[in-house]
């Protein structure tokens, strides 16, 4: 059989090979660097690449011969996280060349666990709507999604096996679905946000991407600094709630077809699949998302507005910031109260299932790079603080990936990963 290059292997496989003395961290990093050199002119996933520093760190880890959770595996991190040894630009010309004094927790924790930070991945401007240069690895004429554009594209294109992003609306799940990788947004507050450029305090959530559920579980342990135990596939088939959601009319034909096909395949494999709808208390979720994001967004972008307003994109100035100027404190408080009520109702509702099966996006990635796609299939789950995971499940009319999304009640992150393993295995079996 032909030898598989290290950059194409999973993180869990790479860690085993390093621990077994069959591969070195330096060889893994070098393979990733060579892949990036070959593909970056097309994909443009990186805002900064620290190849030589990563190779030097890999050699240090190899010399130390110390067993670590991530075993010298490389990862990328979205360029809204501070890094002391690399520039942090937040996707804005205002911060070109900016060098923070310290690492964000999301950068430091995987490093402490033996991961090697290969560089900063492209983000949209301040993780909002104005896109960067990244293309979809499956076809450069299509968007990779946003705002964690570079992280999703880098993992999908085998540049790194692991990457970190953030989600305020749908910025982990949607690009992961568009690029055909596994994206995971944990329950709100479980991944540390320290050192991350804040967009909306009430919603911002650190998330991760990989090419398998097993790798998500490994990386999650590193980012949370908790003991790692590989998740086990449940012996009993899960109870899945098929939720088309309030935006079903906005779904593309391929999105509808892939979700319904997945539901049928999983039911045939033994899952108890029942149709369900969001509680009535969630009916105003879109409006609350808009109010929370714009009210806090205006205030969080005041440093740039005060000194560099002309360097902000028209999208940010004329949409989120403009709305933020119109909103009152009473409207913000009302949105906070409504969202809290919805979270309580959703917790009770989701407790009736092992996971909710729904769409991560309308369908395949839209053509063009001017827009990163709609977040209407993501924002409600972010606002409800529920853990979400997307899996590749099919393809669209242009051959681009189409995914499905699994959602669980808040703080049921570990059970969600177990259900996701079961679903991943059945969906992969169906493709053979």
C-alpha cells in the first residue's frame, strides 16, 4: 500500500505514532509546512505562518522525549487570539504588525499539552461579516464560510489536523460544514476566552475543528486542560430529534435532501428518530441575536471607532455598529431576559433526546468570496448555549460538502461526542 503522508493522518493517529517511536514531531510539522507551501497560493488560509519556529519547537519536543497529550502535533489558531511570538491582526488593517504581550489561553493550553502552533489562520474582520482572502479548498470559486474561514480551510486541506475558531452566530459550525470537516462548539463558557478579541460577550464561544470526532475529543481535552479519555461509541442507538427549524424554507434542496437522507439512514441503523420543533419560547431568537450582537458590538469596537473609523469596513460600520447606536439599554435587557427564558425551555426540551439532528447551513457553500453565507441555521443554538457538532454527510450540486448538525442540552458535551461517534460511523458506512 502507498505510504500515507503525515499531514493526511488524524491527530490521534499521529500521537500514537510519535509515542511508538515510528514518527517524529519534526517530520509531522515538516509535512504540514510542505503541504502549506504547495496549497496556500490557492487556499490562502494563513495570515501568519511560523514554520521555522514550529520546526524548532518540534525538535525540542523530540529531544525531551516527554510524553504529552498532543504529542507535537501542529495546530492553527484564528487570528483574533493573542500570541506573544506572532502578529495578531484581528482581520483588520488597523492592527497590522500588532504584537501582544502574551498568549491567549486558547493558544497557551494546547501548547502546554504538547501541540505546536504553526501559525494564525485568516479571520473575517473582527470575526464579523467582512471576509478575508480564504477560498474553499474544494473549489476556490466558493466561500469557505466565516468567520473562522482559515481554520476550516486549513483543516479541510490537510494543512493541519487541528484548528481553533470562534462562534458568535455560526462561525465554527458553518465554515466546518462548508469545508467538509468536523466542527465543535462547546457549551457556552467551557473553553477559555481570555486573550480573545471580544465581539459579543453574551455569545462569543471558542470552538475547534478537526477531521474526525475522535480528534475533536482529544483537542477538547487539551483546550480545557482536563484528563483525556477517548469517547466510546454508545452500545444503545441514540434518540434523535429531527428538527428542521424555523428557517427550513431558507434551506437549499441539497441541504434538505442530505438532512432527510441522514435521518433515514440513522433510523435504519437503529436510532429512534422523532420529529420535533423548538419550544415556543425560542420564537424571537433571531431578534435577540441581532440586539445582543449589535448592542455589545458597538461598545466593543469603540477603540477602533474612536481612532480609526475610516479603516473599518462599510459592512461593520453600516450594519452592526449602526444598529448598535439605535438600540436602548431597555431593549438589550429585554433581549437578555428573553434569551434566558429560551435557554431554560430549550434545556427541558432537549432533555428528551440524546441529540437534536438539524442543518448546519442552508446547503453547500455559496459561490463567490464576497459573502461567507447565512448563519440563520446556527445562531439560535449559539444563543441557547448548547453544544453543537457538524459532520460531513453528503454533497451539493457542485460537488462541495454538505453537513448535518448534532445539538445537545447545555453541558451534555461528552454525551454529544459519544452520539456523534455513533452517527459518524453510520454515515461513513453508508458512503462505502
